[in-house]
């Protein structure tokens, strides 16, 4: 790993707390179905491991970034929904999940990378 390319996600603590996302009106079970569907599409085993970590900790502090008030499972589900419309997002999600596993599995590591990807989706595609 090239340390010069590593970005400490904690520089974003509190940076996204006032940014909101589409409200998900679904149970944890339904969120799990979306995440499992995404996992079946993934090719990178490390990315699958990252998605599984989020799946296994749904609704728990490990997935909740209290600095930015975001749950990793919510962002991952939103990205999964968008992948249904645009499969080109899949490798980008896989890359962020791999980085999460390898560079930071804390709540901020789980949410920040996914949040940055989610907010990069043009508004007309959301």
C-alpha cells in the first residue's frame, strides 16, 4: 500500500453531518436483502468481506458514524439501488469497500468513503 495515497477519513468528521440522503423506509431485514443482492454481484472477495461487515453490524454502533450522523448500511443500500439503474457504479462501490477493509473499518471508515461516492452521483440519476 502506498502510504502517500492514503487519506485519513477522520479529516471528514463533522463535514457531512448537515448533508442528508434519501430517507429509507425499510426494515433492517429489507436492507439486508439489498446488501446481499449487491454481494452476489461483486467480484472482489475483499469487497464482499466489507459488505458482509456492514451487513453483520446493521443498526449497531460499528456502522453508525456519529460525527456525520450516517449509517453505513443506509448508504450501501442507496448505492445498491443505484447500481440497479447503472451497473457502472459497481466497481466503484467495490473499490470503496475494499479500501474500507484495508484502510479503516471504524464507523467513519465505513461511511465516509461510501458517502463520498453516493454524493458524486449526479442528482438527475438519483
